[in-house]
C-alpha cells in the first residue's frame, strides 16, 4: 500500500503492508521517508509550507473488519494505530509576527501519535485495494531547537530550546495498494 497524497504533495515516499490474520482482523506496518515537512516561520499570516527535511515515520496498526456479509479486506472497519515521526529541518529562518528576521535554527520534531480510525477498504478487480478512513487521536511532540544565527537572547537559553506539546488531532487517510493472495495447494 501507499498513501498517494503523501507521495504527490509531501514528496514523502511511503510503503505499507497489511497482513490478513483472520476473516475479521488484520495487522499493518508502514514506513515513511520524511523528505519534506510542514512548518511555519512564525510571521503574520504564515500558516506554513513544506520545507526540505530529514527523517522517517513508522505506523503499526490493527484493523477489526465489521459487517455480516463482508470479510477482510473488503469491508468497513475500526482500526487502532501507533505512529512515530522523527523529522529535522536545518537552517530554518524564523520571523517575528510582523515578518522581521529573528534567527536561523535547526529544529527536530519527534512525534508520537495514537489514531482511532473508522474506514472502508475496497477490493478493485480482485487485485487492487483502495482504503479511506477518518479518525481522532492524541499526539505528543518533543520539539528541540539549536541556534545557528541571530540574536541568542531572543527566546533562548544557551542557544537551545526544548519543548514538549500534547494535543489531539484529526486523521484522514487514503491508500492504494496491490492485493497479494497465496495460491491454494490444490491449484
């Protein structure tokens, strides 16, 4: 499986594997190469943009397929996922609210997320899969800055800043994949 919007918009290649373990359950594992990450420089009306980054993401999850007549993977489902992302953006220019230059920093974000999802997976032509899901969950972020240039008195102690955030967030997923089946021994 892959997430086409992460591939096309974020330029973050990703690949996942879902293993059916029964008619109603599956487990999944996904890896993401975080080549770009979203960040805001802090200026007025700057809601952010993508910047080149270094990093990776890992998703581990379980799905419970629901419904009387449908079986995995062609059915509605509930899912739980654990997600971890680690990105670093180097030589990032921050701005004041009014747009003036403040400082240049390297920063690293380590994010842990738990997603509770509801979705539908379809089998197309018996070989392709398409999956849509939405959900909510908490996230925790460890944010670390290292001062490069500018005024070190602005917001810094010894040129470093470490902060920890926690909050909730929505999740919207769309994946496309190829459905691999094993041949039965009598075939």
